[in-house]
């Protein structure tokens, strides 16, 4: 992951550490990201994305529910590296989607 992220990258991702990302991937092993929109304005590229996954592993210390989530975000890429990143993360919506409102 570090090979695609610029050193001065700006992130608003609540799981921005590699450990947090690894735990998230363990909780949602079928995690899939699709590009919804791609804007190229040399030398930058802006990518709007959508991620989906099914909670089949432990999440935040809770047992898996087998339910799926969707979340969206945007990343700015310059010279092949992510320089800015915003995940439109809403914890309550995501927990509702996977049936874990008890974790709020």
C-alpha cells in the first residue's frame, strides 16, 4: 500500500493506518472497490469510488453478521500516487447496513 501513497498524502479515512485497513479487510474479506467516475486533468487524476463488502469476519470485536455495506469516497492521484483521499464515511449508516447498531 505504501508504494501508491505519497508521503504528504492527506486522508480523512477513519481506518488510515495499515493495521486498521488490515482489520477491516479481515472483517470484510470480499471487499470490492469500483470506480464510479474518473476525471483526468493533467497532471492530476480524480477518482470517485464505491466499496462494498460482506461482514464475514469479526468487526470491532463483534461477531460477523453476514450483511453487506456500501461506502463511497474520492481520491486524487498525482504522478501515480494518492495525494489526497476522502472517504464519505458515516459510521451509523455503515453499522446499520451490517446490523450492528449496538456498536455505536
